[in-house]
């Protein structure tokens, strides 16, 4: 029986980190010699909640163009700007009373099994500009569209697996299963959007920090049918070309189909912005990015 449910807590809770929990397994080396590998998650859990409390949960996926980054660290400094790591978001929101999960997922160079479900309707809908740049940074050879598509499909499936695992372990981690959100930065934001809307895995809210969904897929799967989660989307005014151009498209589509949302274009920010950056969001809030996201989560969960 649920005695208490926390929506949003101003108190700063103490947090315990439970690293490297196995939330599933999935295939890699798909085109050569397929094997399974474990999928891991770090749990950030408030430890001084009142007895009987059930907390909302945040599942977060790191960014890095589906090629780099980790559940421990995906902060990258580019031209003097650095994004906040997903692990840091997990820690800060756990202090607020949320149980947070920083998930591992398969990267493109692991050659993931893409699974049987299709989230991205065409290989040609994968934007290449940032991926190609990151592959050069990592001294990797050019990738074709099929390789990129398979890798992203695999990562999205891992996001789905993480949601299901968190739901299955709601009692273990003292979670309210009706108050689960998934989100992430960059590639992690794309995982969150597709796992929820394309794969139809039910959550209460989704947040995408400079993530991406092609307008073709957006119009196909982001519908205002009963139970559609609320959505938070953010991007910088100097973001990656495809992320920047998509921001107004998101807002127009959400308004058209009636999806509850908060949108935030961050002035003078690139793809890499910290949680402390000052923003003005579509709800009328002015303040730090972290507080904008916190207000959305309080309202949605």
C-alpha cells in the first residue's frame, strides 16, 4: 500500500549510489559473431525518505552521438562550453527526492542487434553531421546509414528494457510505478523520445535535452491518444543544425495534436550547456535550466 507519494521535494536528501546493476542483456557483434552482453545501470536513491514513501523515478540516458560517453560521464567540452553529465543530473535530482537511474546502452561501434521493432522509419532519417564528426574524433572509419540505423535501433531497445526493469523493480526501490519519467541528453534524448512514442512504452513524462526525432517519425508516432505523456524539450539557439531546426517543429506539432509540453530555447547556447544556464521556457518560467526541468517534472509526476 502506498502511504505517501513525493512529487517534488525542496529538502536536500542524502543519496546512496548503487552501481552496475544488471537491467538486461542484448546482442552485439550482430553482423559477425553475435554474443550477448549485460546492460548496466547506476541507481541514485534518496536514503532518508519517510517510511512507506514511494518516490517518482527518473530514467536517464547519456549522450555522445551513440558512439561515446557513459552512464558515469558524458560531459564534453567543445569550444569553451561543457554540458552537465547525466550522472550529475541523477545525483542532483536524487537529492530532490527522485530515484534516478543512469543507464548504460549499446554503442554503434559494438554492432548492436537492432531487434525486431522499428522506431526510425527509414535509414535516411538519421542525421549524420555530428556522428561523422565524432567518428573522426575517435579515429573510426566512415559508417554507412545501415550501421548507424542498426546502432540507434539497438540503443532505443535498451531504453525500453530499462523502463520495463524499473517498473518490475518498483517495490525494491520504493518507486511509484505511475510516476516514471525517461529522458536524456543528445543521443539519450532521442532514446527517450523513441522508446516512449515509437515503441509505445508507457511512462508519465519524457524529457529531451537537445535530443532529436525526425519530423516524419514525429508525425507518425507522437499522437495525442489517451495516456500520451507530457514532454519537455530543450535546445540551444546555436545548437547542432538538425536539433536547432527541429525545436519550432516540436512546438508546432505538440500544439497541433494536443500534447502537453514545455519547450525551452536557450539563448546563445550550443549543444553543450550546463544545468545552471539561465533560460526562459514556454511556461513563463525564468531561471536556471535545472529549475525549469524540475518544475516540469513536479507538474508531470
